[in-house]
C-alpha cells in the first residue's frame, strides 16, 4: 500500500487552492509526486501541472483542480471496480493463490473506500 501521499506537494497544492483534504488523501493510494507552475509565454497565461501517481492533471485555479481531480478519482474507482470483477472471475480458478486474492480484495476495498470519500470531499468543495 502507498503510505506516502506526497505531503510536501500536498502542502503546496493546499496553499495554491485553499483546499484542505489531508485526512482523506492519507493512505488512499493517491501520491502527489510533482507540481509545476507553467507559463505560456505566447499568451502570458499561467497554469499548474500536477503529477499524481502515473497521471498528470493540469489546472489554472481551484475549480479547475477540483474538476480534474474528480475525473482522476472517478477513473480510479472504475478501475477498482474492474479489478474487483476480474478477481471474482479468477478466484474460482484451481491454481489461484487465495492469499494473493485476499490481499488484492483488501487493497481494492481500502483504496476504493478512501478514494470514494475523497471524491465526496471534492464534490463538497464544489458547492
């Protein structure tokens, strides 16, 4: 399980957006890896690029971050659902490691639950 959520990056992001969600991000399987401030020199506009796990989200402001992060969370939750369905199908195989199946179920359940709570928090921020 991913225990480090990228606390330094979270603090920077929290300062930029004014959002506080440390309790929900902690041990959720989400890791903030890098954040960049990018300036489009042609049109003189600034935006941010955040590397989350293996994904990249770009945003200009708080609302943009919420929209993009919600999308990432929804995709992750759908992937957890797909993995769960796959595990259900393969758990009936004869040559399957039951401990591995159990651990994957635990991970999917834990991360899915934490990210669902995080999604709910992002939806509250939109209001």
